[in-house]
C-alpha cells in the first residue's frame, strides 16, 4: 500500500488523487476495487520545505519522519511525497523510517531521458533551485544535457505563481498578472525562446492551475502526473 506525505500543498495532494482516479478509470476501472489502496496524510503543520532550504525556516525532517512512521504502522510498504522540494531529505527519510520511497525527481529524470531532452527548463521553488538537486538527477540519467533555470526576475514570477496557486488568486481571470497560470505561461514562453526542448513543472502545486496544451514546440513534463503514473505502476495487481 502506498502512503502519501501530502499537504505540500493541499491542493496539489487533492489533485494527485484526482489524477490517479481519472487515469485508472480511463484505463478501464469500473469498480472501487480496481483503484490502488492509498493513505494520504495532509501534513499541513510541517515547516515549509522551501523556506528551510532558503535558510529562512525550521527543518521539516522530524515531522516527515514521524508521519512516515505512522503511515508505515498503518500498513504502507512504500511512501512518496507530493512535493519536489521535500526530496532534499529523501535518503534520510528512507533510512530513518526504514521504507521504500518513490522518488519524483528520479522518475522525472527518467521521463526526460525517454523523451530525449537535451536542453531542459525547470520551474521549481527557490529552495529546490538553490540546492541544485534537479540538475544532479537530470544529468545523471541524461549525461551532457543542459539544465536551464529562469532568470532571477522570472524566478520571482515562478514563486508568485506557486504562492498564488494556494490562494484566491487562482480564480482570477487568466489574463490577470496575479493569476498563477499567467505567471507560468510567461516563464514557459521564455524557456521556449531560450531553445529549451523540454520544460519541467518541478513543483506539484503548478498542476492545479497550469497544464499547457500539447505542442510540438517542446515536451512538457508535469511532476505531479509523473508521480501519479509511478503510484499506479507500483500498485498494479
């Protein structure tokens, strides 16, 4: 059984469950028993992952260890986190809880490889950008590839988009500069202008408010959808 450490954010966790249900139904599920058994823990009281990595907040590690142990005691044999940034501690969590984890960053990097990505743009939190962990995974699976992050000005737009995906601004008209979809669309346009053949939504909150239409201009990889696919794959009977 899969245990999901969620609440990071809440909307992203709810969206994850929605994506999994839709994918299973479109794959032929027509009874409840055709869907995976999961426990989702909305870990809303754990400290901010990005603020910790930015040096502006407390560590979330102990809260995640505690929650992970509870999920294990409930019968989960595999855990995952509905947050890219939290993967900074994935090795410590796996060791302290003594359980397997689905690694979003690794799974995303494998998708990049399967698509043949060579110049990859990444939208993620400030904390995740600062520690360089996405580059490590991508370049491990795709040696020689180039990882591109937004300029400081555009990174502030990514941050605004992530924050506004959690609040009332996500209900504003798409043309409004405060609408998070507008923020992410602007950054994707910049990545395209830089010649990126692949763009990664490296924050699960993005999927709640933004998912571009299929285009032949670049491959778009949504980390939340990658996580949903991984969960379904590991729970197939």
